[in-house]
């Protein structure tokens, strides 16, 4: 049966093995402490006349295994526990090394603090390995690998020394290390390897590779064979009466183990091969589906999509690319640009490819290409390098979007804007010239009308003593004292009105020519200057402007002064004379803008007339208020807009008006 990834030992197996090894160490240490308490060395000596584990050694193993269990169970403050235990074990081991307790030949009594110098040294190495486990870093740790490898190698030598009767390996010639101590060190080193999720030694033991399968099966079998062989040697006199019988049993066990191992490994290898084949087939199927989906996306996009290799040859093109150039894909793939495009166009495209390869990043260009049926078209092309997993340049890819219609529309828009600007300038110039030229005749008319009025007065005085018939005198008096003065007065008033209109038109024409120069301004200072200018009008109206601290803005100084002047002057002009005029000015910062709010308690504006106050030459007829030119509010609105701002108003007839001016903040 083919196994999937979930059935193969993985990361969870690390923890299970480490937990089992830690529990084994705890059991062994507790057994040794019990042997000390009941004075029964044989309980922890294992071998006849063997050396039992000393209580100090058992205590250190309990500390190490306990800290490892805390670490594996992810207890709170586990780092502190591991570090504290490591320090304690290190100090105990160092104390033993310094004291160098002599060995005793009496194996019937277990010395309380007996510990071999070799054991103490291995405990110091164990403490170092435990500290590296709590280092708080990710990734393989060569130092941890080295420490744990030294500990496992030393403990293995101690075990093999006992099994094969070589006291040199377990310190038997000086101060021997107990067999149980070596066994506990071996399991502790194994637990350290398995506790480190990034262990360089434990990782190859797990996984789905053939190497991992063989490693998991052969290594335990080899170790078991060594141990069984030694056990047979130890108990040979009691079980087997002859050496041939022992060798026969060895042979049977070896053949059985070999047969089992061969069958087990072959099944595992076969499963791995079948699993690999299935994964390869799945990968190929997913790759085919992905390629099909990608091809569908590329072929159904209106953009021209293509890829070129390092030799500047097309390796893939979209359906729209083939349609645009009117060539089948077989005639495009494998060709260079120069074989499809004119030389000068191909050269520009290849130069853009070179820039993309040099920068190793996506770039955007405007390129041209000619179609057989549509002629030359303009494309917005996004080009990008094609990179391998190692970062090597494999070629260039491109996505070209036809923007010919958009470019033509932009050109038409630019042309229309230029024509509009020219017409605007012509209208302003015509308005200025016309109004300027009209002033001359008006001045003459005004002057002659005044002269005629004066001459008429003289004529009236000259005719008084003249002897005229009664009917003629009556007619002359009617002309000189009635219709002629009235006509001259109408002419004079019309000239004055016409001159006012001309002045207004001149102001409007100059507004489009004034260049705004925005600069950081103190709005408080600008408002104070306006209030000082309108001092007498405010005093006459009995009004004191209430102004809060205003935020700074960035606007043309003349424009800001003109806006404040116009709004305050309007508040004075359109005040309600039945109550005291009140004007308040305040400001607030709103994001990247400032808003100034000017409120009054004047006559207010009718709701229907509120949108019309921003129209040129509109001036509402209000009883008792002199009619204005009707350009003040439209002009300050244009000024605000030319400074990237805006103005609007809220009003209620009989209550008052509030104007809002929003301008860029400093």
C-alpha cells in the first residue's frame, strides 16, 4: 500500500522519541535513588558486580530530564527553567571535578556524592547542549550538533566498553563510569537531537526519501544485533551447552532478520517509487492544467503577449499577437524581431529589451508596430525580465496594450485646450480693448454734455432780458428750463452708468491675466490689515469683528486680502439696521487644507437667490441698499479657485449669512 506524507514519521516523531527517552532517564534515575535509599546496589548496577549509579548522578539526570520534559511540553517560562537547570547541573559537575573524590572498591555501599570525573565532564557537555536548545533561534545549529554528537559518541563508547569488556572506554582503569550512567547519557543525547526541530543529525532519519527509509530500518537493526550478540555471550553458559549451538541460533536469527529486513525495505522502497511516480504524474497533470489555464488567459486578452529567449527569438506569443501581425504562430515562434518588424522599429524594441535586462526589473515603454490592415499603432508596453530560480536571465516578456485611440484622443484634447486657451485670451484682449476704446467716446460725451448744460444755463440768463413774444418766450422757457436740461441729465447719468459697466468689464478682463503667487501667509495678520482698512465703516456701523486664532495658509497675499475685504465690506453693506451688526471670523485645519468661516447677522439672502450671487453682474435689489456692480463675489470665487481653493455660502433671510473659504494649508 502506498503511504502518503501523513503516514511517514515526521516532525511529530521527533517529539515522541525525545519524550520516551526523557521518561526512560527519569525512571532510571529514580531506580538508582531507590537503590541508594534501600542500600541495594544490584538494582541499578545491571551487570553482576557492576557499578551502580551514584545519587548525585541520578539527581543531575532528574534535573536534565525534567527540564527537557518542560521544554517538550511547552510549559510557560520554559526558557528560564532550562537555563536554571543547566546552570545547576554545570555547578554540581564543576564541584565534583574540583573535589575529585577517590574511587572506592567496596561495591556494597553507594557513596552519596560519588561521581566520576568523566561523568562530571559529560554532565557539563549535557548542560551546554540543553542551553543551546533554548537559544531562541531558528535554523540548523552546528554548535548544538557538535555538542550532542560528542555526548552521544562518549556514551556509546562507555556502553561498548562494558559490552565488550574494555574498561578503558568507561574509565575502569581510574574511576569507572556506571553502565546505567552511560546508558542514560546516550538516551539524553538522543532526546536532545530529537528535541531540536532543526537538528542536522535527526532530520535525515525522518522523511520520505530512500535514504531516510534505509536509515530508519538498518540502524536500529544493527544496534539490536550488537546488543543481542553480547547478551548471548553473557548468558551462554546457562542456556547453550556448546558453541555450535550458539552459532546456529545466531545464524537463524541473522537469516530471519535479513529476510524480514529485505522484505520490509523492498516494500518501503516500492511504495516510495510508486508514490514518487504518482506525485510526478500529479505534478505533470497540474502543470498541464496550469499551462492550459495560462494559455487561455493569454489567448483571450486583447493585449499582445509574448516572450523572447536570450537569443532574442520569440518562444511564445498570444493569439492577439498572431492576429495583429497576420502570421500563424509557427511563423513567429523561433524568429527574431527583425524578421517580423521593420529594421528601425525592431531596433527600438530590442533597445528597450536591453534596458530591461540591464535593470533586471519591469519597465514601461511606448512602442509602435504596424498591422497589415490597421497601419501603424501605438502600444503601451510593460516589459519584464524572465528569471530562473537562481536569478539567471532567461529572456524578456512583454504585454503590449493598444493605446492608439487614447493617444489620438489626448492629442485632440490638447489641441482643443490650446484653442480654448487662445480663444479665452482673445476674448479677454477683445474685452479689454473694446472697453478701453469705449471710454474715449464716453469721456467726450460726458464732457460735451456738461458743456451743453453750462451753455444752456448761460443761454437761459441771456434770454431773460430779451423782448420776446409771449408765445415764443413760453416755448423757449419750456426748452431751456425743461426738456433740454432733463435730456442732458439723462445723458450724464447714462454716461456715468456706462462708465461703471466699462470699469467692471475691465476688472473682469484683468482677472484672467493676474498671476497668482501662493506663499505661506499668516491669516491673522492679513485679517488685521483688512479690519484696519475698514475701520471707519465698521465704527460707523457700530461693529467690532470677533476673530479667533486663524491657521496659516498658502495663498497669494493679494487674493487673500481681497477675499477678506470683499466679505467684510458686504457684511457691512448688507447689515440689518434694526439690530447691532455682529461679524465673527474663525478658522480650522482640515487635512491638507484650512477653512475660514465668516459669519454675520445681516439681512441674509433669499434661498432662491443664493446660487445666483456667484454669477457675474448679478446684484439683488434690496430696499435701502445701493446696488453694486455684481462682480465682487464672482471675482473672489475665481481668486480662491486659482489658488486651489473654493468658496461657498449658507444664508437665511432675516437671520444672516455665513461664507466658507477653503484654501491650501501651509
